[in-house]
C-alpha cells in the first residue's frame, strides 16, 4: 500500500516538483533526477500502476515521492494534484507539464473532430491547466518558481509528427512565450523544452530500420535518452537558470539545426558522400574547385552530412594537397 505524504513526513519547505505525465518516459526521468537531489517529487498521471511502481522504486532509494492519479485535461484533477503536493511540503518550486499521447492521426480529411479535440485537450489544455494551477501557488510564495512545458520539435515545423500533435505542440511553444511575459514580474519563469526523437514507451524502442532512418536526419550518432531531456529540465528548475524565461530549448541531437533536407541530386550529387570537397564558384563564370578528401581524414566518417553545394557542374579537379 502506498504511503501518504503525511506518513512519509516531508519536511516543510523541502523543494517540491510536480510532473504531470510523470509515470513514464521523460517525466519519470525528470522525477528521478530531482529526487536524487533531495526534492520532494510528485507524479501526476493517468497510469496508476506505473505511478505505484515509480513510488516503490524511488522511495526504495530513500526519495520523498508521491503519486496522484490525474487526467491532465481535467482542471479539478490538476488542481488537486498541485494542492496535494503543496499540502505536503508547503511549496511548489517546479512544475513540469509532460503528459503526452500520439493523438489523432491519418489524413486530415479523415480525422474525427473528437480525436482532434482530445489531442488538444491532453497536449494543450493540459499544459494550460498545469501552468494556471502552478502559477496560482507560485504567485503567493517567496521566490516564485519555475514551470517547464514539454513540447516537441514537431511543434516547430512540419514533418516531425501527426498534424494534431504538431499543432498542439506549436500552441504549447507559443503559450510559453505569453506565460513567461505575464508571470515574469512575479519571478515565475516559464520555459519550453522541445525534444527530438527519444526512445520511450510512447515512441517504442527503435529497431534497426528506425536507427538507420534516424541517422539520415540526426547529426548526433546515437539516440537521445530520457536522461538527456531530464538534465535540461533539471537546469531549468534550478537557480542556475534564474535569468532564463520564455525560452524554447531544443534537445534533438541537431535534427532541427540541419534545416531543409534536399535530396542528393539537388545538392550537387552530394560531393561529400563521393569523397570530394572544394569550393563552389556558383555562376561567377569561374570554375569551382574540387579535391578529394584524404582517405585517412576523419571527415570521411559521416561525410554525408556535409553539403558543399553546387559542385556538380563546371568544376576542375584538384589533387589533395600534400
Ligand atoms: N519521446 C519522444 O521522442 C518525444 C519527443 C518530443 C516530445 N515528447 C513529449 O514528451 C512528453 C513525454 O513523452 P514520453 O515520450 O516520455 O512518453 P511516455 O508515453 O513514456 O509518457 C507519457 C506519460 O503521459 C501520461 N499521460 C498521457 N495522457 C495523460 C493524461 N491525459 N493525463 C495524465 N497523464 C497522461 C502517460 O500515462 C505516460 O505516463 C510528451 O508530452 C511527448 O509529447 C516526446
């Protein structure tokens, strides 16, 4: 049987974290990270079984942890989860809004409006409710607090997620700006974290094909981990980041940094992949210069990511320099 907060005896004024969507994946890693630093941590999640397992694991390690069965889209449930955390420790220092589902998918012309609305209820209304009820507590306490919303690179452009999911995440990014502006004078910071592809129960462990597909779009050679995201959230929840608010931080191994991905034929046949480098003179009338990448150069490794551009036509060969 789970212990109550009172039975566990949380010392008053212990820094306190609530993670909505904390029973799995990224949210679970965030709770684990803060708990290791001595925070009282509260997971609010729909999944009661996973919540109980989390409490058993973290309290077994000596952490002060609680679970509240919560639907992120239900205002009274979110308010109750926040209220329970505050009754235990007297504070709410960090609120992380992390509940996530894949939501509606399929062609736009086939998506049922109820599926669209449910996607927004969890991913967008849920974040709004978390911000609202966290801010109500933080407005009345010394030192304000930190709110971190988990959006996605899917909310920053096209092609990284289903339509409703991506639109809802884009709304979360924008809410981060407006909430930060409104709450900043009260020392309440609001930041948004946009993960790239992180293997979790929601995205499922990636098989070989997925690894190869990821390699084609992500410069960093390995998948990101839930701990990579949790480390950024930990920073945003600490005094180390006290002057950072209204920021959107991408944690994606460089996926977004690569920008538009043209097929090799539009990139001059991808010279780097063919072991060539040089300088493109474009339409200056001067010939471009091409030389071979030395066989022992580290640039040969992963060279497909390099795009010198425009070297396919009007080039002159140059031997590697000795
Ligand atoms: N994993 C990724 O690659 C990735 C990338 C970008 C963004 N994200 C975002 O990160 C967040 C966490 O995702 P994850 O990958 O850790 O997934 P996950 O499935 O491991 O965890 C999501 C958690 O949210 C909970 N949840 C879902 N609906 C809820 C609701 N209505 N009320 C309360 N809890 C609810 C689930 O029970 C689960 O515990 C999500 O917002 C997701 O959109 C994940």
